[in-house]
């Protein structure tokens, strides 16, 4: 009798684990995964992959649409070799009715700058992006982006521990 109980308990535990692991990710996790994936695409210089995350009616703060953004991204990728991007703090301000407001920071450098980082204690350039996202089906797309180059002292407090993990000698 006890063995049947243990087997039943094990089956219930397995079923619960399976249900939890198969459950769809929540929107916050999907948005963070989107940002991480975009960072990888920047490092890979994958223009098409990067642009696939932009909504059809995407505009940036300088009123560039997808076509103009593609030209800008291609030019940037031609100009810089060995791009390295480290995602730092992300604030998901609001998610409602299939839309989200996100602020995210990252440090961007070229491969050559990454090599000399320890020698000169230079990390690259810090950027903050303000994004508006729209959910299309189960996927989030960027509908608006504004960015600015910021200083070390302007980083979100939550970015500093992440920066310390990436660059332990700061």
C-alpha cells in the first residue's frame, strides 16, 4: 500500500513540474528574453534578425521607420568590428492591454576596446533606451525607441551590480 502511495505522489510531482515548465512565460520574462536576444543579434551583426523585432509601424525619436533604421544599423555594423554588448538594468515600467513601457541600459564597445578595457579601465559607452512595445500574438515587438548615451554616474542603481559581475575589477 505504501509503495502505491509513493508512486502516486511521484506521478503527481512529475505532473506538476511538467505543467509548470510547459506554462507560457509571463510577459516580463518574454520582454527580458527579447532584449537579451536582441543583444546577441547586435554582437552577431544580424541586421535582419534585429529588425524582425521591430513592429511594422516602428518609429524612433528621430522619426526613422524600419527602412531608415535598417540603413542606420547596416552603417553602424560596417563601421565597427567586433561589437560587444552587455545588457545591464532593465525597468519594465508598465504592461497593460498588450503594450509595455521599458527602460533598459547596456554598455557597448567594439572588440578592440574590449581587449584594452582592463588596461585603461574603460568599459565602452553606456546607453539607455526608452522603448514602447506591442504584443503581437505571443511575441513582443518594439513600436518606438529613444536612446541616449549616458555617463557611468547616470546608470540605474540596479545596473551597478550587473556591471560589477561583468567587470569585477571596477
